[in-house]
């Protein structure tokens, strides 16, 4: 059966690229893990002024919380509008197109825009607030698209049952569709956070500085961040890799655990919801 | 849709929104993306206008980029970007497309989710980490293989960038493969087609436009990537000699913007030139993404497509 | 001369934990129409998909037992499944022509098996379309897209496509369920004609259809073969009470 042997050869050739992808991943993982021994974990809670990472970690968390607080509600409400309310397909298409385009804007251009619009035009200066707004722009498309998908997966019959009982449209959606879609919506928010947690180019000119005295005391002060610190130390200061390994590793672990939890959550809830099993 | 009917439907929409506060809020959120996109275009182009007026096409075709002599010819930068991006795509497109086919059609079912998840994780690694890995591990490796002083070259940047766009290509092209109707696959199967024949005669013809879209989206990703590229490209604003020398350093557009924005005085020609380059980048990615989007949306047409 | 073409012995199929076919054994006569009927979800489709091993591709599906075609066990390790599926054609519930021209649809099978090209291929296409009673309707527009055909024509095109690889057995999974009565009548007449040359197995949940077109009838219920025999005796004088209830419309 030479046909089948030929087929095996073709599949082997197709399989090599996939193996390469897996090898790349394990290579990256192993490189980062080699550094684990040299990291001094007590530095996590030591101030940056004494060579620690405390302000960077907290600064990153501040940035993420604020950006989520902005992009989360806006994104989820936008998705609800697109799935449940949008009157014409034409309008939905235009908005969808805009969302996809926003997702495709290079982060450096978002950074440029954040600088001229938020920092200068709105006079926010290089600040936490400017960073929130800039990062929110990057999260928004991810949250909208993910939530949209989750909402579309909920059968219309759920909502119709509530409507038939006399509920208003918003009441019907918020009491049936939204709870059913909640795990998917949460997943999309986590994915959005993961996407911007390590973002550098967008906060480069808008909200970060290399070192601050303690944590920012107001949202109009600049902030320290893991990604920014790693970047500047390597590029501008030429710091040797050993010294920044801790920062890189902490950042990697934060981002990866966020994405991993989003992925696992998604796999889990797809199994848990019987109506999703029907293709 | 002609303008008049569009305006009419817009008017109708507003009348309805006035009476429905909930719907109004939701509509406001949904239209946010459009507003932001418009603002982005306006503001970035506005800041670049000085450079457009003073430099004209020199901003793209001028041969010398020397901040000290106030010369802002973007050609070496654009060339650097294109060099790095094409290098990355040459590596990642075949790898990515083969991988997506293999995952969707050959890989045992139980392994599909784990492999897809790993690729998704690969996508979520921040670019600064890729830059860190490139600068600390890949660049020395390249330097020692090719006996160079510095491993920060166009090749290094291409390799890192290839890894970074791989998940985009695998993801989007995988999606289009899974959109191939099961009916067609079963019909071919029942005729005695082998797996490979199904891939070649049913899957590929169906998903080739989606694969093209995945390449375009990969291009959009790659050309806009900043931090990782900057950390490994060497950052010398000259066209390499000879121009195809991938072992020479380059200075891609995005890297220049990131590196020089901090020093450029607001309102100066340099500042404006950086925004000018930024607006060109914005327009390129906008166009590429729009085309890719249209291709994907048109999707696997079941009517009128000739396999 | 009457021969048994297919011999199914102790066939069991599971989808994960779901035992779909339970110990089904019977023999299918050559050059006759065998109808498989039963209420939905009783395993009819799974049964015919076991005959060309299409179940293999469903994740979580397990099969035990044997199916012999012309005395060869198709669940034997060294059988060539692609060759098997060429020999056992299949027509699906919903017409599923490829989005190609009428000609290319019929030529698909011969092309992938590299059995013909050029003039020879033209002849195969014409012969298959004639056999499927479609030739006269499409001979002037062979290069039109198959989607321009009506539903019934599309289904006959799918039959022609299956015939083009010269199968010996044709499996049909409720081939008329998506069609109107006129188109159904044409397909039914076609099935009768095809049975002179081919062994035809038709899944249906339409009792009248089973009675009209088949020589033999098998009745499946909850994964078990309840009754099997020539159609006349199954309908007029069923052995099992279940069959009688089903035929008289008490359930299903």
C-alpha cells in the first residue's frame, strides 16, 4: 500500500512544524527556568530604592486594576449591545470592523496616541491615569470580542422564556443571558488583562518612570512597572541579564498564570454547559 | 448602502435611543471603538503634519536618518522594518500553516486542546520577555554561529518576530480550517478519499482565503511589533550592505519611535517625524487588517466558490 | 442466484459510555434493497456507517464484532479502508454536493482514485449521471455550479457521484428526508432501478417508504435488531410485538 506510506511521509512533514512550535515553547520555558535559581525571592517585597521589585509589582497591579475597571464595563456593555440590541446588521458590521481594527493597531501607535491625547491634550501628564486609559484601549477589543462570543453561545430561548413571562428586555437579558454567559465573559476579561500585563510600548511614554519614591500617591503620578523596568534596564542601561532575571521571571509568571487560568476556565465551562455540546 | 438611507437609519436609531436610556448607554459603549479609532487617526496625523509638510516623501524615501544633523529620511528605517518582517514571515508562514493543518486534521483528538493551549500561551508571552530572551540567549548564539561582534542583527529580529507571529497564523488559519463544513469532508471520505486527499481537495481549497488572511494579520502584527524587535535588531539606521545582508543590524520604524520619543522635544521636526512614521504605521496596519477582516468575514462561501 | 453480500455478526458500537448498537447480527442480500427502519436515535445511521467504517472517525467511538463483505472482514487489521469506502458508496441525509461544477462533482471520486482521465473520465461522468437519472436534465450545463440544481437534483447528483467510483454497495442515510414528495418519488424510483446492479441499504423512518421500495426490512429499536425479514412478511405479519406496535403507529 504505497499510497498510505506516502501519506505517512506527508503527515510526518506536516508534523515537524508543530513539533518545532512545541520545542520553541519548551526552549523558552527552560531558558526562563534556568534563571530561577539566581532569583532572590525576598526582593519581591523590598523597595526598588533598595534594589527590590515591590513598587514595580504593585505598580503593574495598579495599572491592570484601573485599566480593567475602565475596559471591563465598557467592553461588556458594548458586547451586549452588539449581540442583543444592535438594530441593523450594517451597524454591527461597522462597529465590529472598528473593533478588529482597534485590535490591530500597533501598541507603539497606541502609545503615541496616549501621549498626545491623554498626557498632553487632556493634560494628564505622564501618570497612572494616562496609563489606565491607554491600556484600556488595548484591552477593549479583546473583552468585546470574547464577551460577544460568549453571549452568542447562549440560546435565545433562555431570554425568550423570560420575555414571555413579561420581563423587560434589559431585565430578561440581565437575568438569563448574562448569567449564562458569565464564565465566558470573565474569561475574556482575564485574557484582556493578560494581554496588557506585560505591555511595554503603550506605557513607555504615557505612565511609567524608572524609579519612584514609594508608590504613587495619586492617580496623576507616574508609576513603576515590571515590563517597563525590564525594558529600560536592558536597552538603556545595559544591565546584565542576571540582574534583571527576577523581573523577567515574575512578569512571565504573572502573565502566564493569567492566560493559563483563562484557558482552563474556558475548557472547564465549555464542558459544564450542556447547551454548548450541541454543535 | 447609499448615504441618504444611511443617514435616515442613523436618525431613526437616535430617535429610538432617546426614549431608551439603557439602550443609549449600551450604544454609547459600543460606538466607543469607532470614536477612539477616529481620534487616534486625527491626533497622530495632526502631530505628524509638520513632518509631512516639511519633509514630504522624504519621510519615507529619504536616505539618511541622522538626528544630530536634523535629517529625517525614513528609507533605512522602512527598509529595516520590511526586511525584518519579511524574514519573519518567510519562517513563520510555512511553519504556522503546516501546524494548523496538522493540528486540525492529523493530530489525535485528545491532543488537540493541549497543543492549542500551548500555542495560545506562546501568544500571551509579553514582547518584552521575547526581547529579553532574544537579547540574552539568541543574540549571543547568532554571534557565535556567524562569528560576529554583536548578535543584534536583522536575522535575530526576524527569528524572534517569527516566533511571535506564529500563534496568530496558527490560530486564524486553524479557525478557518475548522469552519470547513463537515458535510464536504464526509462526502469525500465516503468516496474513499484518504486523509491527505481530503486535505488537498477539500480543506485547502476551502480555507485558502482564510490562510491568506492569517498571513496578513501576521504581517500586521509583525510590522507593528516594537519592544522585542528593538531589543535585538541592533538599531543602526542604515540599509545593510549588501541590502540582503541579514547579519547586519537594522533600525525598524517602531524601534526608532520607541527609542527617540523620549528625547524629541515636543513640537520639533524630530517629534513630528516620529508621529509621521507612526501615522504611516497606523494606516498600513489599518488597511491590512481591514482586508484580512473582509476575507475572513466573507468566510468559507458555500456558494459560487470553485474548489 | 441469491447471494448474501454483507454478513454482520455481533456488531456492538459505543460512543463513549453510550452503547448505541447492541449485538446486531444479520445478512444483507446482494442486488436487493434493504431498508433499515426504526424510531430516531435507535442506531440506524450508526449501523450503516459501520458498514463503510465511517464511525472510525468519530471521537470516542468503539466498535466490536465483525462485518464481512464478500467474505472479507472489514474490521480486520490489514484492510484498506479507502478501498473499502470506494467499494461501499454513501449518500447522506442532506444533499451535500461540493461547491464545484456538476461535472467536477461526479469526477471527484475517479480523480482521487486516479482511475480515469480525459475522454474516459467524460464517459464515466456521463454513465454515472445517466444511471442516476440526471443526465437529461444537466447534459447542457455540466459546468454549472452544482448549487444551482434543485434539492432533488442535488441528491441525485450525490448518487451519481457515489456511482462514479463503481461501488458494489450503496448506503443511503434517509436520502429523501430533505426533499419534497415529487423529488422523493424520483429518488425512490431510482433506488428500485439501482438495486438491479447494486446492493442498496436505505435508512428511513418513513414506514410507507420502507414498504414501497425495499425487498427486505430490518427493524431496530434502542440499538437492538428486533426484526429482520422480507419486507412483505415484516409488514404483514411481524413476529415481534414491538414491530407491530411501530408499524401500526403506536409509538415512534
